């Protein structure tokens, strides 16, 4: 069984999928590959806030998002920097209420906001998360 905090055992893609146990994960991975040619690259983070295995999606050298697996769902962290901020703020009125509130409640540091978007089902938040990720694509 996959233990996301066990640095000595990198999960296989199958173990990660079994841990997340959510068809949205497979859909998200397919979208990221189709839209950006990005496949999940597993890395181990020692960060105190999100210690453990995560999956990074990149287009070239640019990070699109980092996914933190949860049992039954996952969190996508999307960094909105100075370059993406004007487009995101223009789109805010069209985003679901949860993401508008997340934007307002996320502190800014060094001109960036690190949005931690919980993805559990195919709701407006999922579609809006994909729109925000698209802002990061070169």
C-alpha cells in the first residue's frame, strides 16, 4: 500500500491512482497530456506544509501545477504570478464562488499567490482550475 510520507518507496502510477481512488484523477492526467503534453512527474517534498509524494506537471521547464494526492481526491496547487495575475483577475467574475473566495483568502507573497484547489468531483471548481492552469502555459 502506498504511503505518501514514505520517502523510501516511490509510488507507481497505479499505486498513486489506487490511493486517490477518483476517476477525476485519470481525467485530469489525460487533460494535462492532451492540452500540454505534460505527464505527472513524481517527486518527494520535505516541505513542512505538504510533506510527502506529489506529482508535478510541466510544459517544457515551466511548472503548470503540483498535485498532492489525498485518499479519494487530490489538491492542485497553481501558482499565480505577476504574469498571470491580470488575466486571472479579469476572469474572476466568471469563476465559481469557491475559487473567487479562495483567491480573496490566499495571501500574496513576492507577487505570487499559491492557490491550493481541492478537486473531488466534476464541478465548476474542476473546470475553473483547468482554466487557471491554462494561464500558466507558455
